[in-house]
C-alpha cells in the first residue's frame, strides 16, 4: 500500500482528510495523516522491504465514537494493525484520537 492508497482509504470514511495539516482553518471532525518515518531492509547490498510508519489523527470537538469507528473499520478492512491513543487538547478544545501503524511493502 502506498501513501495515496492510504489517503483513498481514509477518504472512504466520508471525513475530511489532510496530509500533514489542513490548508486552512477547518471545523471538526477531520483527519490528518502523515508518514512518521521509513525503514528499509534487505540483504546482499539491496533493499527488498520498506516499512513506512504512519500516524492518523482524528480531531473532533466532542468524543465521537461513530466517526472513530469509521476509521477503525477501514483500517481493519485493509488488514492494518494499529495502536491508538486518545487525548483532550484543552487549549484548542479538541479531542484527538491518534492511530499508529506500519505499512510494510516490497521495494
């Protein structure tokens, strides 16, 4: 799966999706995603596998389990294993649920 495939997967939730940040101020609910790093590995002086680490952040002005489940469902349907973390950002009055996962692909 490439980064554009992940974008299409997230868009299928019906939520607004942005890479790295929203281009303009937006109202919650929305999703921001970005690649957090990449590791390549292989043998015989050639890389065969690339491990891309991603973070998907879901922002809402109240706890929104319905839209959070939409994200969980598309990640589950794609076979992506993820870890989540939920925080309330008091200074922005927003809830954020972050999904952390790796996508492994052949090079």
